[in-house]
């Protein structure tokens, strides 16, 4: 692994203000693969100042030219796709095939979508005797998580640049090498100095400094609901814009008419992807009581195919591994029944957790209410659609979900009543242009497509 010993600020790699470093560990074998600087408030201040200096020029750049720069960035990511996948696999532990397809492939798709959108988006409109202008909000502080290290960066940086904003990125400390690779790509694409800046560091230090900085106009954060609340409170005190993509506890609702085997198998696959470290994962499977035993048997058989170390990678670190095991123990303690997996270490080395399926789960149990963020599925039974809806909506979260039924209209009717930001109907495909974001404590704002771009714009009206 290649790691820089400085920060990417103002179009160049600069030494960090302090000497502290962050060690990067491969979670699959627990070996150190690199280290990066642990940025300070001073580093953040330097980066924000660079972004502020670059903002007037970038905001005044024609949308078509901004689009061309984003397209150039997309092309660099395409050229370095294999390196991206290998880097994500090394620092996150994701199986290489998944890293190639999702961790490298999806960000390229998203970057391309914003290159096209920036060139075609209407930044002004006529409303009666007024001209309404959509202008960039200013300097964006982007704080990204470790579970999809490049996708979450691109999903924030690409629309911000398309809008005419400048950016300071603070990536997760577990996966900073991918962020450094992205900074290299920005430089290679010829994006002007100061438009994008990178500060690696710890959340309570660099992340907090970025969220609190007076020179930041909008904070875009993806991570836990607890940290999102803190950022929201900080931003609120300064009357600062926020975009928060937070936790989830999504319901996979299988209606009686559905193809049960397909719905269960796809549901298991959804949770096992990225080792369950996906905020939108369908971790609660809701099945009618008459089909419950069959669904449990199908789920147990399905999860047995997900071999650890091959199809299911490790969790990101030892702390996350212990956290997920703690939830499994809590499930047993509260009366749920393990039908696959458990807390026993599946391999001698690495932060792995066995793919786990719980039966006899009731809505009030901890494992049915809290985000586990690991390869754990809870199967709940319902009596009728009314109860299924109460269970589906019965958490503080509302990020994603799924509905299955033989008749698409039946599934859509149920989905319309779900309190969640995105619902897949009968296994609907990922759409990089569709808005992604949550209801309730799953966040504020949207990412992807035109809705994602609008998060980085503010409105001005001219009356004639």
C-alpha cells in the first residue's frame, strides 16, 4: 500500500501540522498496511482557508466546464479501477470481486452521472415576474464513513463540485488510503487547486473541527445517528446547513402472495453484502405466520452458502467485531433463537463474524430495534398486513426497505405506507439517479441524482 505523509490542501501534498499518525490495519489478517497523518484543527483551518480562496473562481466557472472536470475525474477513476478495488479490499477487507463491482464500479457510475447532470442542470428559472437563481452554498465540509469509502466520497464531492462548491473532506480513519487515492485522482484530473482538499484524522479532532469551523457553510455527514445528532446541534447553533445520512433498520416485508424462496434468498444476500456493514441493509425480515417456518428454513439454508473469508469478509476492526458479537449475545439473552451462525469465531485470524440468522424475534427486542451493522438477520412474523406495517414502521429509523408480492400493485400499495426513504419492489435494481436518504432518525437531506445536487445549492430570486 502507498500512503502519503501529508494532507492534500490547495492542490498539493503538505506536511501535517502535528506528528501524530493513524495506523491502517487490514481487517482480514490484522496486519499493518500503512499509516497516515492524524490531522489537527490547524490542518482543518488551513484546508478550509484554501477552499474559501478557491470558491469564488470555481463558483464562477461555467457549468459545462465544471462538468468536464468531473468527467475527467471519472475517467481517472476508471483508469485506476483495479487499484481502487485492491485498496478497498486491503483496508476494509471486502472480497475483491465485490470491491471491483461495487466499491470501485458504483462511484464511477455516480461520478459519470454528475458529469452529465452538471452540463444539463438548469441553475435558473422564470417564475412569474421573477428569475430564480440556484447558486452554490459555499464551502462544504464532507465527513465520510468507512463502509463504502469511495462511494460516500464521490456521492458528496461530485454533486458539490457540480453545484460550484468547494470541499474539505475528512474521511473515516479506518479507510484513509482510499481517500488519498481519490485526492490523487482529483489532482490528475486537473481540478483547480483548493477546490478539493483532504484532511485525514480522527472524528473527535479533525471531524469536530471541520463541523465547527466558521468558514464551512454546509456539513455533509454520513455515519451513526448519535454523531449525526451532535453535528446537527453544532450546525444549528451556527445556523449552518447540514445533510445527514445516518443509521437504518430496514424491513424486508414478504407478503403472502410473494415468491417466498426468492424473497428470502435475495433478502439474505442483501444483508450479507459488505459483511452487513450497510446502513440500508434489510436486517428485519417480516414473514406471514403461515409461511414463517418455511422462511426460517430457507434463510438458514441460504446463509450457509456465504462462506466466511470468501463471500463474506471481516468487519472493519476489532471494536466492530466485538460490538456485533455483543448484539448476537443480546439476542439470545432476550429469547431469540439462532438458526445459523453465532458468536463463535469462524476463522483463527481476522475480525470475522459468522453470518447469523435469528428466528423467534419479536419487535421490541434489541436486535429488532438497533442497528447491528454486521451479517445478522432477524426474522419476525406477522398476522396480517396491518401488523406488518406496524412492525416495519416501528423503529426510530426510516432509511430503506423492501416489499415482495406477486402483484406489483399490491407491493407498491404497501410501500407507499412505509415510513422510509427508499423501498425496493420485488428486488428492484439500484438506480444512481434516484434520491437516497432517510425519514425520522435516518437523516436529513438526500444523495444521488438531481436531489443530491440540490443539497449543495441555495436559492436567490430577482424580481422585475
